[in-house]
């Protein structure tokens, strides 16, 4: 399952994402400096249920489900459905009852008969939801009833249910067609524990079975599922599907709708893209990309796609980013539909990477399932890696790993800096606990760690290891040991020497949380250096005994070759190591971790930092762009945690007038935006803005504010970042140009280039008139393009007028407008994260409307939006007035059903962390930028004086 992606223009706001209630964890960095992958903040883990009681007993296991569902969703969205499921089950241990899962189903009848024949036995259904187990227990009143070991039975259950409205399970969705009529559909979202809402089942990932699905529906609708239609069993109003391969219950999917599709075929695999009528012209890129990505993946793994067809469907209401149902992946519309006239490069990249993510799951998660949700990273980490690697193989000119480095990689490093960061493999039991695992660790960290080993061991060994893993474990469920053994075998098959047991090396990354910090001390006399490891946290005084097996390599100034990323050295779970025969001279800079593929931070001695800074100023492109980005990111963390002077970071940033790549500017954008968040109300703020303008103006002038055809993919990303930084710094040409573009749209209908809309709307709205604001607001309400709607929601939060923002946030609870249910709780975040006006407006809105806002549908699995938004707001409080207003809101909602008991503690932790940050960082920052401005002014005066002297001398 794909999380909501953050790429391109959205990355300009990464540091403004909401923090969760986990903010109470001890740390130095304020919470809005962490990137969170999960779109819904989650509450803290509740105590685990007893393992023997919570998991299904292993007395019986399923081998086949025959499912028949009847829905009348065509009838004005009727929610009632009925079902009959016949489960073929094998008895492992003799038992007198059968225990399966069910959720929100009712009116059960059940009977069982032996597969070899005989009399049917009526069973009594009893529902046991003790401690949230959701067990449907089936037993007989006949005390002699018994299912002997090694026997096979057919269990038939009839039941009723209702389509849900929270985008989970078997649920109701709707949309407005081109004529203005409301259309309804029934669709599914089962991961991780919602298959049990559509049919009683063994709803655990390792309990695989075959599924034969039949759906009865109105003849005017069509039905699709994991497998092709079985034409011999299908008739008008009855769609039967061929039996699936052996698979987990959560991967079953079906959609009953009036969707239309585009189809194609590559290498004998038919593929189709489904969506609502009127969007057929937007399906082409997803179809083409899907065929290309599937080919790249099957070739890389050396394992063909296992099903006879592959469909992708865009759903109008969809809470997750996408879902990897085997043979029928489902998506938010914005991650599937691409309009060649007005979609952005960001939308195109999202479609490519999200589709690659779901396609990768067809092998990791579908072909090879996970034994239990504790190993969620074993599928999501691979999907995160291959959403980038598959796209890189399909579109090498995109240089997609720069966006990976700017997004997932940085997200993981930030999230993993907490002393309480969980390990990748983490024990869970309940659905609420399982939901907590859909975080940066399972996705971003796991993908980054896997990519590190892909480089360290060479792609040849890694690729062969994955082939081994997939072929040895296909149609079964695996754990991390199966993966480690497969990679170790590949190393032996390739005669590739490793310095320790690969199982131990890999497990040191999956079985403990956190991220390493490597500290490098050079001996400038003999050219050697010492490298030490410890756990990195934002508190430099934190002590930990954690050690890792760490692969690394390095480049030096006299041989700046960053191409070969294979590990040349290892720290073998040891605290330090001396490196000799480096080829270093005292004048060379030293940079470890070529292309920043290793998952760790690196600090150097002060002299090496000076040499790196000089090297960047002199010849920046001798150093890999990803390394340049990581030097900036690491130095920000080191400076604001007291490990290096702030001047080290600020001096290094002065090379930026020569920087033209996306990843470094993305890192700079994060740093500048964070500094701005704290300093925007400072009495010396203009000195900070002056420094920003000095850094960005040269490249802003080079990239401009006009989108050009034929540009390299990342140029468009880089332009947006530069516009963001330049306008933040108050660069007059940036503010003038973006405002003019928005005004031209309003006055003359002059279209804004799609790739520039995010920046133009946001910056143009900061000082916009009511007419301009209303123009953009109405554009949101009238748009049927989900990607455009998301962009406009983000942009409207940039408005600088309190009344305009009040109108915007108040629309979240106005049920009469055109907002979709999943959009309503997304309006506050872009408002309170943009500045004090938006923060205070959001607080005032909630003071007056907190009950209505708390009643919004947050979608399946999420905490209440009122709770998560208040906690997130506290991450932006930087003065006493803001603190007092927020506390008034907290006092008003405390004790209500919408917030948890941890609210006050979470808010206090965030507010206090911000105050501590200002105490520790404000003075050295403002002192340096003030001195920089004074020095620049003095230099300008000296230059002018020199020019005047020369002119005078010439005249004389």
C-alpha cells in the first residue's frame, strides 16, 4: 500500500507537515522539522493483546473461498449488501469449533459439510470482539461435533453488511459526472485487516488461499476483480471471475461501477486503466507507464508477472495513496490520471513512482507475502526502493534518485533521530497496532537501507539475491530471515566476499531502531583517518550502546570519482576503525559515502569541513549532487544540535550561487524554511532575508519563472524550489513576476504554466485582493481534477488576509460545498503552517467550531482530525501570544470524545521544544547573518571607492 507521496512542488512544504502525538518523545528538534510519511497522525500504541488469544488459532487453515456478493449500489448509493461465502478448510489439529474474522457483518447463518460428502451440520455463530479480536466463532450445539485432524470441510456462511463511508473495507464512493448527476460505486480497500468486512475469512497475511468471486449487480454497471471474467459463468447482472492464484485475503479486490477503460498489451500481458467516464483521455500515461514499469520489474527480478492480466483503477474517494491488490491495483485519481494539457511534472512523476510502487508489490507482498505485519517493511521497503529504481530503469534521464534523496531518504534520517525510534521489524498484534507501522520506518527507512545494501554489495549480488528470495518463497509467506538467506546465497553464487555473516550484517539494521553517526578525524601528517560510530540523535549528549555493521567508501579531492558506490570498507559492529593508504594529502577534502547511498550521517573535523567548503566554492560539480545535498542536511542537524558552530553551515552555504541541481537546493529549501519559521518575526529578520537573496538570486535569474519545453526533468523541480526560496527572501523580481502571472490569469485568462502553478498561486495569494482570492477559491470548488484540487488547497493556505483564510478554513465544515470527504480535514494544515496569521485564524476557527470539525470523517484507521491538527499547530507556536491562544483551545476541547488524554502533554512538548530551539540558535544565526550583511555592504563600499579612484586617476 502506498503512502501519500511528497514530491516536487509538494516538497517545498515538507518541513511544514503535521507532527504526531509522538512529539512528546525527548528530543531537541521541534516536531515540524520531521518528515512523516503517514497522512494520518496516529495515537500512541496501546498495550498489546496476549499473542495466544489475539491471533487466530491454527487448528484450521483455508485453501479456497467461493464468494458471492449482491449489491444494489446503482440505486442511489444503496449501502446494503448480502453475501455467501463457502470456505474450503483443512483441519490441522482436531477441534470442535472454527474461528475466523468478521467485522461489521450481521445476520449470519452457517453450516459445514465434509468435502467427501455426508450430512450438513448447522453451526451456531457467536461473535467475540473481546479486546478487539473480531472473532466469529462457529460451533455446534451437538457436544459430539468434532473436526478430526487431516480432514477437509466446506464451511458455508450467509451474512449481510453495509457499504462503509470511511473509505475502508467494502465501501461506497461517488462522483459527479459531466452532466452534473451524482454517480455511485462500490469498491474495496482491505489492507491490513478489512477483508473481514466484505466476507468472513481468515484475515491474516500468511493464511493464503484461492478465491472464486461472483458479484450480482445491476446490468447497467460493470464489475472487475483480481482475475479476468469467467465468460462461461457470467450473464446479465452477474459477473463471475476466474479463480485466483493462492493469495492473502487483504489482496482481494472488486469494484462495481460505470467505469470506462483504456487497454494495451506488452509481452503478452494485457493491461487496463479504469476510471470514471469523461477521463478516458487522461488514462494514457498510466497505461504506458504501467506496461513499461512491469517489464522493467519482471526483467530485473527474473520472475514473470504471475497473473493473466493487470488492471489499475482510479477511485474518486480513496484514503491511501494506492493499494496493490493483485491484478487490480487501486489509486487516488491524482496518482493515476494525467492530462497532457494541464497536469504538472509533479503529477507525472507521482503517477510513475506510485504505479511502480504498486507494481513492485505484485512481487513483494503478493507473490511472496509477509508472515505477519511485524515484517511490514519487507514489502513496503522494497516497494519504496523500486518505485524509484523501476522508474530509473524506465526513464534514466529523469535522475529520479535525486528526488528519492530529497524525499524518502531525508524523511527517514529525520524520523529515525529519536531515541525511541522503533526497529524495522517490530512486534504488533491488534489492528490499531498494525496501523501504526505504516510510517517512515516501514517505507522510507526500509527503502533507504535496502538501497544502501544494493550499492554496498553491488547490484549484481543484490539482484540475484532478490531473484532467489522470490523464487524460493513464491506463493508462501516469508520473514526477514528468508531474505537474508537469499542474499547470502547470492553472494556465494557470485563468489563475492563479505567480511562477516550477511545475516548478522543485515539484521543489525532491521532489529534495532535509530541511525548511525560516523565521526571522521583526519591525520593531516600521514594521510590516514579514524572513523567512529555511535547512534545519532538530536540530543548530542544522548548515550547509546547501539552498533551497526556499516559499509562505506570515500572520495578525495585529488581523485573526485563518485561513480563506484560499492563498499570498500566496513565498520564491523565496532566503535572505531583506522583507515590507511587513502591517497590523501593535507590539501585534499575527504568525503565518505559516495552518492550518499549509505544510511547514516557523517561529521568531519573542522579542517576537513573548511576544505569541503572551499572545494564547493571553487568547483562544486566535482562533488556528487546527492553528496552536496547531504553535506547541507547533515550540517544543519549538527549546527542546531551543538555539534558544530553555526558558522560552519552558513559558510558552506555561500557556494550556492554556483549550484544548479535539485537535491542540494531541496536541502537548502528545508534549511531556509526552518530558519524562516523561527526568525520571521525577529527584529533583525531583514538581515536573514538579505542572506537568502544573496544565495538564490543568481540561480533564480538563470532559471526564471517561465516553464520551457524540452527541459530536463529535474530542471522544472529546481525552478520551483528556487522560486520558493527567492520569494521567501523577498527578492523583488520573484514577488513581481509571480504576482503578475496570477493577475494575468484573473484579468485576462492567461493560463499559468502547469509546472509553475503551485508557486504562482501561493506567492500571488500572499497579498491578494478578495477578488483574486475568490477566483482561486471558486476554481477549487469547480475543479474535477484531483491533482489540481490538492494544489489549490495547498495554495489557498498561503493567503495573508485573515478574513480570506477564515472563509477557506470554514469551508471544511460546510457540507453544501464541493469538497470531498477526504479533503475536508486537509485545509487547516496549509493554513496554520504558513505563518502567524494562518495559525491564529486556524485556532480561532477551531475555538468556535471544534465539535463540528471533530465530527468530520477522518477515513479508516486515522485519529480524529481535531486532535491531530491541534498537536500539529503546537509545532508552529514560537511566541507567547500564540501559546496563550492555543492553550485556550486545548482547554476548550480537553475531555471531549475527539481528543486523547495525551493532548496537553504533546502540545507542551512541542511548544517547549520550539522555545528551546530559539534560545540555543537565534543568537549565533542572527549574529552571523548580520555580520555577513555588514561585510557585504563594506565590500560594496570599497568596490565603489576603488572604481571612483580609478576613474579619477584616469581623468587626471
